[in-house]
């Protein structure tokens, strides 16, 4: 699959007037959660709620704080857990956020497209 980035905004769910500037995030269907720089999240008052252990593709183990944010790009928006990325970490739009958006990745046109929600 080809790689592409989208402008992603983080919105404080307790004070929705606090919105980050758009930050380019790599669309990564291999990442469960979305990773945004900690300073971007903190700048809009989003705070860590707990820590989670992650394993990278190279097998490295990382512990990072996570919190809650409203995430928005183009015509898509959802509330999700977000990782407080440290310097050197990638900025990623993860698969849970994509699912929350109700979107699929179109790798040809490098964009998100609305998908149908399946009801069990």
C-alpha cells in the first residue's frame, strides 16, 4: 500500500474551542492508535490519563501516555484515545481512528472515503 499523510486536528473534548493547528499525520493501518506530538496535545489542554506499553515493528518496547481527544480531518471526526508521542516518534493516524471516522483508505487517490458500517 502506498503511504500518504493527512492534516489532523486534535480537539479538547472538555473544551471544544481548544483546537490544535492541523498536523500532518501518516495514515498507518498497521498502527492501532493515533500518535500525535505531546506538545501539540498539551497545547490544547489534552492531558494523559494512563500509560500503555507498545511494541514497534523492530521489536522495541515503548511506554507512552495516552489521553482522549476529538480527532478531525477533512469531513471526518471521532473521539478516540491518542498517544502522547515523544520527539523521534512518528506522527500517525491509526486504524481505530479510521474506524471511528467510518472511513476506508483509498491508496490510489491518497484520501479517505466514507465506508458503510456493518451491523451485526
